[in-house]
C-alpha cells in the first residue's frame, strides 16, 4: 500500500536505464522505462482505493449525491439512494445519521417518490421516531423537517392523525437553540395531519406564551405558527386566540429585529382579516387602534440611518402592503405561476400563510410539488394534476440540436455570400 499523499511504495519507483545501467538524472533520447509491471501494480492499487472510497461513500450516504441538486434522475437510482440513506440513518453514529437524514430530506423535496415510498412507509416512520427519541440538537431539527416532508409525500396513504400523535410528545417539549425551528415544524404537522380541536388548542396555548418572547427566533416562529394553525380553525377558536395574543403581537412591532417586526405586521394583518370575518365591528374592539395605525405608517416610511439599508428597504415594502390591509381593508392579490398553463391565485392572508408554510418546507422544488403532488394540490385547493404531454426524449432533443445547428450554419453561409456580393463594385 502506498504512503500518504498518493505516493506509492519504493517497489513502484520507475528506473530509467541506458545500456543496461541505471541512468541517474542524465538526459538522453533512447531511454527505456521498465514500467509494464509497475503499471499493472499501480492500476491494481488505484482500483482498490477507488473501490474502498465508493464503499465508504455508500455507507455515509454520499454516493447518493450527484451534481448541484444532489439527486440522480433515474427511478432505479432514486430507489437505491432511498434504501441506502434509510439504512445509514438507522446506524449508531450520530454524524452519519444526521448526514443521511439531510439526504433523505433532499430526496423527499426534489422527487415525487410514489411507489418507492409506499413500500418503505414503515421503515421511514421507524427512522423518524428513532431519531427523535435518541437524537440531539441538529439531528432532531433535521428529523422534524423530514417528518413534514414525509407527510406531504405520503398524503392520505399514511395515517396522518396517528403519526402526529406519535410525534407530538417527542417534539412539543424541545429545548435549546433548535426549539424555535422544531416548534415551527410541529405547527406545520398540526396543520397538515390533524382536525382535532384539542390538538389545535394545545398548540395555540403553547405558542401563546412564546409570542411575546424577546428571543427573535422564538417570537418569529410562534407568531408564524399561530397564524398557520388559525387558518384551519373555527370562528370561535379564532376569536379566543386573537383576544389572548393581539396585544403581544402589537408590542412586537417595536422589536429591534426587522424579521420580528415584519412577522408581527403580517400576523396583525391576518388577525384583522379574520377578525372582520367573524365580527364586522372588530376594529372597534381593538384597544389603541389609532396608535396601531400610526406605528404601521411609521414603519412603512422608516428611513432611520441606524438600520441597515437592506432592512429598511425590506421593511418599507412589507409594511406598505400590511398598512393597506389593516387600514383600508385591502385584500391580498398575488399569483403564483405553477406552469405555462396553470397558476395559483392568492386572494387572502390565510391562503398566503398556507402557501408560505409549504414553500418553506419544499424549498426550490415547490413548483414540482404544485404540479405533480396530489396531496399538496389538495391542501391548496388546486384539484387533481392536469394531464401533461409526453416529455421530449433525449434522442429527440439531440436531433433538434443538430437541426438547429445545420440551419444556423446555412444562415451564416448565406449572409457571407450576400456580404460578398455587396462588396463588389
């Protein structure tokens, strides 16, 4: 075996000979290099190293990542990647588990797994529960994210209510730096999985105490999670929750962090929209309403130099929309492009909050799931996926490129001929 740094042992040193004697550093035209045995040995050495590296990468799950997206395209390859990552995510080494939980999350985001997932539902559930019970810190956060993606992929093929009941006690008492993120994932699971009034009430009571937190991450997560759960609540539940935390949300408009201020403003706009739905005189029930309007208007025109330029720009843009919704009762008007033939209209804060929560979980693959994921489309009220034309095969693409190249070449020749004719006097 070779030494460190890729060097081989002394037996692989190449000897240059001239006239049967060793040539030490002298240059000449007629050198013979005795390298036939050397090449065979080195080839064997490199092949062995390559094989060992591949085994190592497979055990760590790295073999399932290719390119920027991290996921290969063929169905067989995806099936193998899922199998390898699930096996590695059940190992004792916490670093390996965390790495493969991230690989699984990327698979669930970037692919519609379908049958590949259906035959491994129990295995995925076991990995998630085991990691939440035994994991710590970032491993628990990765597992919570994977749990949300798993429910979005599995849909009604999974017993969502039972799955949520198993996960809730493992997530609800989280602590440490990952607490804010885990609570956000738990709220998303509550929104997706359960229709139980008791489950929603338990989550809202937990989030109520965190809405006014000084910790920026906890405050943002608590307000966003509360807003998400309220989108599926009854008018009575909304009225009780808004009455309990409205003042805490208003107070967060003066927070020093721009993300907290923006989240407080968006939550406030959502509260006013829901409040006016169940009570036409909702504005009259808000204490210090004019003061709230003044705060929103100030934030929409804030130009304080002690704030970062990017923060000021982001804040003004957000609060102009929020101010219109709260003061003038304007509705949200946005359109999300799903494909060339389909769009998702967003006309209320409830729809915007739901879409934003799903987008945060699905990331850059949101459009793929909006087009093909039946369960995600059902959540957003899009109906079944439309029929799609057959995709262009690789052979057809090559033929189209050749045709375009030939047309381009002919066009250039014709332009040169025309130019030569114009040059003749």
